[in-house]
């Protein structure tokens, strides 16, 4: 490979969007948004724009969820905004970034975008049907460093790439860390980056599908899934999401 061929045309010198939700649980179809962050980072990971929301999800927040993100039912009811307004605002903020051609980073993106889709359906808000381009550091890291041992939580991946993550499970902290991890992955694997963000988005669709198939095989072997079951490998939005 020539020296010039190793330099990708894709531009990481432009701003990137970042997105994260903290919620009442892990079921994308039935759980609700508690806090949300949509922001913009420059090429060095510095914050250019930051929007944060606290919602009253309209249902009790389970203690185990509060233990993760620190928001109690009482706090959300007292200080949170109407859930429908938060869902509308978050969706509008993301739609604006995509309309400007700004890619949006979300760690484990098919969780956040799928839950947001269900919330839009629940509150009668027009969803973002095909969010693109999306960058998912979890999918990218698994594909580009497939055989690295250890967990792949945001805290683990951030540590691996030398990204500081303070106050984990705060939506703004997690979103910014995910954006900086994506930038670190791009620097580490610059020679493997495609020519455009949209091409990288499309590659992640295939990577996510392959990763789900591999995990399905493993779960079947250990008895966690039946032989006729399969994990949903659709990305960045799961194929079957209902509100």
C-alpha cells in the first residue's frame, strides 16, 4: 500500500454529534427516557454544543435504574419536564444534526435509537425513520479489534482508548466519552476508515449483523438461547420496536 493510499478521504476534522439516554430499564419497547443528552464535539473532542433534558417518564423509576443513573421517581416528578415534550425536543435536536450532515455517535446505538423510536410512537411524534450517518463505537471496536479479551462496556472501551470518563451513566458524560472514543478509534484505525461517513454507517450495519449472529451461536452453545432463536442484529434501529 502506498503512503497516499493509507490516508482515508473521510474527514474526522469536522464536528460530530453525540447522543445518549438514561432510562427506566433496558427494554426498548416498554421503558422510558429519564435523562437525555445531544451535543456536538469538535475534531479534538471539545464541546461545541450541549443540550440536556430531565423527563418525568410517567411511570415509577425502578430502584435498580435509580442506582445506575441517580434519578429517583420523586426527583423526576418534581423537576422533570413532560415526557412528550422531551421526546419531541430530543428528536428535533437529532433531526437537525442529520439535516446538517453531522454524524451522530451513540454507544450501542440500536438501544438508544430504538427506545427513542418507541417513545415517539407512544407520544404521537414523527420519528426519525432512518437515522444516518450514525457512528457506534461499540460496533466499531468489536469489528476492528475483534479478538481483544475483556468486557466492552463504555467504561472499558474508554479506558482502552485512553478516554477519560468521569461520572459514568450521566447522559452528557457518556455521550461525550462515546464521541471521543469514536475519534480515538478513527485515529487508531485510520488506514481502515472508508471514504465517507455514510460508507462507515453502511459497514456498521454489516458488522452489527455479523456480531449478533456470532453471539447467537455462542448463546445457543451455552444453552442461553434455543436452536431456533436468534438475536436481532439490525442496526442502528431494531427491526421490531413497539411503543
